[in-house]
């Protein structure tokens, strides 16, 4: 079976690009800079289901995203999570957190309702993220 993005992720996010392994999604919630990496591997829900080379590649892509977002947004803390309780498709959240954000110091889930970006702000955020992610040799913006 071929890779297909989960409908919930398609609904809640905007696909902005691809790394060698992972599709890069921007969560459509202007409360937090929030990227999600989704390995383009069909029918997996856990990191251990990836091959060892894929696991290493996901770790490298994820670390790159964490560092790039931390620097770009001057985050107080970077949160990373692969829960999968609501959406079983393997996906890894990368959220820039700030001491004055809506959910600080707790997790972002369930604290406040998502607030979608305006069309202009979404375009600006996508441009900003694609610029910093383009420093990775395998990244391709869409």
C-alpha cells in the first residue's frame, strides 16, 4: 500500500514540504509555531516500525527541525511528541513554546481551541519556515 496522509492531519495542517523521509506539515494554529513530520511510509504507527536507517533519518530530520525552529522563533523550550492516540499514522510534533503562550507550562493539547492562521499570516509563516528548512540538504518546499 502507498503512503497516504491521514485525513485528520490533512484537515488540521498545511503540507509545506518534504525531507528525504518525512512530509512536513504546518499545524494550522496560530497560537504556536508547530511543525509535524510524517514519515512517508505506509501503514505504520510507531517509530520502531521504521527500518533502522529510517529511524536514524527521522531522528536527524527531527533534530534539524527542533534546532531550526528554536533559533528562528527564539523559543523558550521546544516540545517534541509522537503520541498517535487520536491519529494512528506515525507523526512527530515539533512545537516552539514560550513562557507567555496560551498553554504554558502544560502541553498544548486541550488547553485552548486552535485558531487558524489568516490567509496572509499563513503565507508569511510558510515562507519563513521554508526559508529556514531549506538549509537542510534534502528539504524541498512545495
